[in-house]
């Protein structure tokens, strides 16, 4: 019998996110069509970010959850967009092409700042080599992986990347 094992369940720590300097130059970022990419973010981070953006800027913005996104959603030129990527890895693969080609690229082309808040770790978006044999067996997966890779590259070029919500208050 082992008696020195702590049987208490550990809970994931809860962080109070204050976005101390995050919105300091937000008007300039929006004017330049730039935004933030935040990874490992909970729904609470998305809600807090949305609330703080509303307080910090006079611009209207559009908030979109990827799970609810429809290609019928209108994107107005220059309107900042908060994208809450709330899907798990498998569901994201299923929706990757639509997300990238109907939302992210059109928003970028229209000069919209993109604030990408994802519950998934940044490392998932760094697509590893795509096996060439997949093109014969799972073509849709290849297209999805390529879409994720393109999205990641674009967001890395135009956004400030925050790989973990804990770094916001650092």
C-alpha cells in the first residue's frame, strides 16, 4: 500500500488576465490591419479580450466563433475581427478550408485586423511535413493541412503572437 500519494485532484490554474499593455497602441494596430494571435486560450480569455477591445477602441468589431462560422457571414472592409477558434484539432481540420478561404484571407484582403484566439496550442498550427502518399489516400486532409499552414504563415506575418495567456500579464 502506498500512503504518500496525494489523491487530491489538481485543477488547472485560473489566470486573471488584465491585458496590461496589450491595448496600449491598439488604434495603430487596427489602422495598419494588424492584430494578435493568442494560443492556449480559454473561452474566458476570448470574452475578456472582446470586452477589453470594446473599451480600448472606438472601432466596431465582429466576433466570430469558428464552431458557428458560416461562409454567408459578411466581412466589411476594415472592420476588426475577433476569431475564437474553439474547435478541437479534428474538427478544425474539417473546417480548415472554409475558415481560411472564406474568413481569414478575405478579411486580410479587406484590411481587417484579425485577432485570432485559439484554444489549441501554437505547435499544432506548425504543420509538419505532409506525407506525399496522403495525396492518394486522403486528399481532403492534405488540403486541410495546407490551409492550416497558410493561415499560420499569414497570421505570423501580420499579428503579434502570444503563445500562452500567461504571457499577457508578463
